[in-house]
C-alpha cells in the first residue's frame, strides 16, 4: 500500500500543538509532584518519565508526518533518530533528500493513512 501525504491544515497544527502542550504540562506537573515531594528518588523517576514521554512524542511525530524535498518534490519519511536530531525550521526541517541527495529545508507533510488527531 502506497503512503499518501497531504499539506498540513490548521487542524493538524492545532492537534500537534495540543499534544506538545499536554507533554509540557505533564512533565511540569511531574517535576512539581515528584521532585518536591520525593527529593532525589523523585528526581530520578521524573527524569526517566520525561525521557519516556519524549520518546513517545517523537515516535508519534515520526509515524504521522513526512517531508517534501523542495528540489525534486520527492515526499519521504525519516527515522525517529533523524527526527529527534535534525534542525527544525518552523514548518520545515533541515534534511537530506533520499531521492536527489541534496540537503535542504524540507516542508512537513501529513500522512493521510495515519491522521495525527
């Protein structure tokens, strides 16, 4: 089955912003409860939970979005590691296109078969 992509809509940006907001609120509340209440053990647990939440957020983003090369219009997906370590430029990401091999600011695209909401 071929993966289909489309331009992101305002709803896609809202859904992504809500997920990121929930992530920020969750790790902030976790810090307040765990670190202030349980000192070092709470801090260590908070670090572990923050890393796990970050991995979940990055995997969600990797599975639901792709990128379009501005040079050859090839649409492609990336690995979670590339997603986590590549430079974000607003609605673009600095990536090397697997089709033409050029490094450029690739536009984000939404996978149609895996809606982000």
